[in-house]
C-alpha cells in the first residue's frame, strides 16, 4: 500500500466482508505484502486499526450524503432526502457481513461507539430535522411524534435487515427500501400530500 488511506480502505473492505474479529492482522499483512511489524508501526493495536478504518469508511458515507444534500436540496420534498439516505444505508449493509457489526459490539468498544455515534448523527441531526420540516410543511400529520418515529423504525435498520440472513438474497434493495422505509413514511403522511405527491423510490 502506498498510502495510509489505501491501507485503511483495504482493511475496512476485509473487515466488513469477513468480520472484524475473524480477519486477523496476520492475514491483513500477508494480503498487503507487508510484515505485521510494519502494520503495528502505523497502528498500535488491532482495535486502533479497526476503529480508524471504520472512521474512514463512515466519513466516506457521510460525505456522500452531504454531497447529495448540496446537489439536491429537495427544499419542497425533504422526505426524498430521507429515502436517499436509507437507500445508501441498505446498499452498505448489503455488502457488509453481519458478523462485522456483531464483532464491534463484542470485541472493539471504541469502534462500536464510533458506529453508534455515526448512526445518531444521521438520525437525529439529519433525518429528524427533515421529518420535522416535512411536518411543518403539512406533509406529515400534525399528531405524529417525529422523535418516536425515529426511535421506532429509523434508528436500527441493521437489526431489521440482519434478522433474516436471506433478506438480501430474496429481495432487491428497492423492495427492502419500499417495505422498511417508504411504507412506514407513507403511514405518517397527510392525506392531501399522499394524494398529490406519493413518495418515490
């Protein structure tokens, strides 16, 4: 690897594919064609490497969301941005082994906390304000408790998709997006908005 960035990218690709615990530093060093000692010159421990590679990965996802929001303000359709965000999330989870996230919880607390904070940022600093905006604009019913909506079905999408190991084999990203996110959003819309501007995938 020529750069730290390339090392982080290669590491997270393998951690997410094989699991953060299962894919060892020996295997990583061998795959990179370097010694394990060289790896430890850059990262003091495996947990540091897992955490930093995850940080690199999450920053790329956040940058993708930020760029979309800059290029597609969706001022009149804030729910479209929410749908985009969760579509990206499903695409990431499709490529990720469930054992990766389970391994973070069990073996790498710093990385697990990083992932948890990333999700909180997306849900509470981006999605929740967008839902509030949609409610202010008369698209979401006034009686709907936006924070509760976020807690109930927008905060733990990975639990839903990983509850059945064959979901991604049996259904397309669009089908999962429709049933996990879009149908739930339709359920909180005002009838007027639903008639005039049904949500798009």
